[in-house]
C-alpha cells in the first residue's frame, strides 16, 4: 500500500488531482458563502414583511 501511495504522489497526476481538489474546495466555499448571504438577506426581508403585516392587524398567529 505504501508503495502505491508513493508512486501516486510522484506522478504528475497527483499534482493535478490536488489542484482540482483545491479548486473544488474554493468553489464550494464561494457557493456556501453566497447561500448564507442570500438566505440572511431574504430572511430579514420576510421578517420585515411579517412585522408590517402584524402591526397593520393583518398578520396571523
């Protein structure tokens, strides 16, 4: 098993695989950050609408 890992790490394919893994990690971080940002913004928007409806006497519960 060690021999296989050493041979894989010496080949140029290993460097390419590592580069793709880092690129994928950066893309996933950007996607998750965007989702959290947009989710926070829309949550605030819907919360504001709910407060406006409640203060106008039209809100439920």
